[in-house]
């Protein structure tokens, strides 16, 4: 249930109260904001006291969360997009018959009679991204395979929510199409990571030795990748 915490300085913090069979009070910051798990029998006075003690922590966490939040995608004219690490702008131009999508300079131009239909625009733009992704990823995979003296059975795109790539024992490589938004060295890093799995199907020291031979700066790339993740997932 939705609750309000009144702070001494007059501010209020909205939170969700979840009463459970438990002994302690647990606080969590989620996409919905503050969630408080509390024992069923707690009095509102006791709860208030604990929350007031933790008010500093709560405010700090909420502020951090707000600062890191990526604005949800709007499929409208002027929306900022990312393509191979470049900032580009979605440009919607009403056209009676065309349904073309094309990168023109730093603008991704969609000409269509349906530019007011966000779902339609989203489909067209996502399709364009996947069309750019597959040839780019395939070329990278083939080059790394040649360098390793390995053969890959197939390269396909994935739409996974949490994984950037995968490699199985049949030597099939799958890469998340959202990666095409990332700078080329990040794409290359993920490709090398999956290719290293052709030799080692694990994350052992031997795996990292193979990865290092393919992509020396894999540690900093991994960090960059983590930081980029929420931005790349802006595209549903
Ligand atoms: Zn891996």
C-alpha cells in the first residue's frame, strides 16, 4: 500500500509498504521508488521511527537512482538515438507514399504517412537497426574466426533482455542487436568475448587468456559495457 513519510524538514517521501511475516524492517529502492518490507505486527509509530532514522540513506539512494535514470524512448521527431557510438537524431518526415528509413548525416530519417504512429515508427526503426547489425557483426565474427583459425557455423541476432551474446558447442554465435548502438570497440569486445568461448566454454583463467589475445583491453571494455547497458536497453 502507498504511504507517505513526513520528514522533519517538511519534505515527504512516498513509499510502498509491504507487510509480511518477518522480524526486521527491510528497505529497497526499486524502479517504483522506496519499498518497505515490515513485520505484520509493527505499529505505525515504530515504523515511522525507523524510517526517520534511515531518512538520510533513503534520500541519498533515491537521488542516485533519479540521476542514473535513462529517459524512456519516445518515437517522435527529434528523439536522440545512438548508432555505433554516434549520437544521431530521429527525423520524422510526413510523406504520402514512402516508407523509407535512411541514415542521412547524423539524422535517421523516416519518411512515411504513418509518422504520427509511434508503434509503427518504433517497428520501422528497430528493423533498420537489426538490418545494420547483422552484416556488421557477421564481418567482425568472420575476421576474428580467421585470426583464430576457427570456424563458426552461424551468426544470428538475439533480442535477449540480459545477455549481449552467446556461443554454443555447435559454434553458433548470437549477438544482441542492441549492440549496434554501442561504439565499435565495444561491439568488437563482445564479439571477441563470444569467440573466445569457441576455445573455452567457461569464464576460467584459460578463457580470459584467449580473450586477452583477441582483445587486450577487455577489462576496461567490460566496465564501459556495464555503464552503457541501460542506455542500450532504452530501445525495447
Ligand atoms: Zn562469456
